[in-house]
C-alpha cells in the first residue's frame, strides 16, 4: 500500500465521482479506477459501490476506512512539510548555553527573539554554564552552541565568533576607600584584596590591568570564584574587589558600589562557540542570523 492509494481513495470519497476526482488528482479515470482496485485488493475489502459508470458511494467498509485514510494522508503531508523545513533549517531545537552576562547585556534575549521571529517552529533549550563548561558541552554534543567569554584560542573542533564587547568596571564593597571615587586608577588596586572568576584568573585579567600602571605592584587575588555572581556575592560581603562587566551593574546586589576603571579601555568580549564540522541546516541558519545581528555595546556614563 502506498500513500498515493490512500490519497486517491480520500479524493474519491469526497467527490463520489470518478471524473471530478480524476481532475483534482490530475490523473486519468482509468488510472484512478485501477489504483482503487489495487487498494481494495490489498485490504481484502470493497470500499466503493459503483452506482453508475462515474458516480459512486461508500460501502460500510469504505466509511469506516475513510477517517483513518484521511488521518494517514494528513500525517504524511505533515511529515513531508517538516522534512522540507528541517532541510531549510526552519524546525528543530537548539540547545544553547550562556554566561550570565549574555542575559544582563541582552545578547541572549536578542538572539532567541530574532531567530524565533523568523522560525516559529524552532525552540531553544537554555542552560547557564561558565565558559569552560560550555566548551566541553559543545565539543561533546550536549550543547549545540554556547554564548561564552572570548578566549585567545579554542580546542580543536570548536570555532568562536566574536559578537559583542563591553568595558570592565569594579564591584567595590560599600564603605571601602575606593568607593568614594567616581573612577578608580588601576594603580590604586595594587595590594588590595582582589576577587577573580576562573576565566579571569586564567587570562590574568588583574595582572594586565594593574601591572602596566604599577610594574612593581603586587596583585593580591584573595579568592577565586566559580562565576561572576559569586564574585558579586564575595564583594558584597566585603572580602575583596571584583572586576565585572558594565551589564552586571543591572544586577541589584546590596553592599556593592560599581565604579569605572580610569584610563583604560579594558574590554570583555562575548563569543558564540559551535562545532567546526556541524552540518546541521538549523545550525547553519542560526549562525547566519548571528553574524548579521548588531549588538549594542553596554556603556556606563
């Protein structure tokens, strides 16, 4: 039994006339009659009563078979439509990782909203992970893509596309002497208890920030946090000074004063990471969209 047999029968059952059904199906009456006999032979049941040479009526078996045949045709048509959409990258699920700054900067929302507007049959499954954890998850196929902090290099098999940058600012405990300043010269941070997220420690953020201004200074990192929210929590507890991005200032954490870093253009960059060999049409469409987006740089007056 082929789907065309079911389609021919449904059309006949709706028109109850061989000529009209044949015209709708763009086949000859002889072909239509032959295919119907083949279907009846396959089922071992007579589906139609031939009242005249052209006019017909449904048998009891035909009446019972019609709803199932119609549902099967509709399901086939839906499967074909989904298949075509999948080939164009218009349907499916994207498992997307992100760092917190992707939310506070609006990057995550813009990506999912823009892609979803043009592809309503695409769904996102979101998971917040730090940069290194996302790289592992993308490489192992547990995530399709990740919104991460930019690294100087990526493991084999991964590709990074830079999409956004924003300045670093300081998260200073309220009551600290530096909180009285509108902007803090990097040299003032020498010897101060400093907090660093894992990625900041690995990339030597504090050293790059302080040592060019005070070459003989000590960089006193007193705690290494798992993520930027933990940096904010430690700073609010008075344990040290953290470096976060401007978008983190939107997180209202009691006990913190946010201050600019004077005389430096130190930036944190955001990247989309994907598998280099990913041939999924959905991911190709996703990356094309991402490359065409413009993200506003979050700045602080």
